[in-house]
C-alpha cells in the first residue's frame, strides 16, 4: 500500500462501526459503473416482496445453521 492508502486506512479504522460501514458502502458503490440499473431494481423489488410475504406469514425462514448444514451436505 502507498503511504496515502495507509493513512486513509488508519483514519477509517478510527471511525465508528456505522461510519465504517457507510464508507465501505460508498467505496463499493464507486466500482459500479453500470448505467443500467434494471438488475438492482429487480432485486430490490424481489427483496421487498419477500420481506412483505414473510411479515404476512406467507414465507418461513431457516436459521443460518440449517442453511449451512444443507450446503455442507452437498
């Protein structure tokens, strides 16, 4: 890493966890040069739909342990 990168990292590590998460999100978004957001829009709609269905009791959820166990059985 360059000296500037090290300084930025050290400054970032002094931030609160929420501020670091926001910084990570903004940095991650800076890689998205896509002008076509239809995929993001579709995923947002899908997530919203699933959350709503779960809230209405139409969907059930599995624990992380159950999901990982199923994956590991493959």
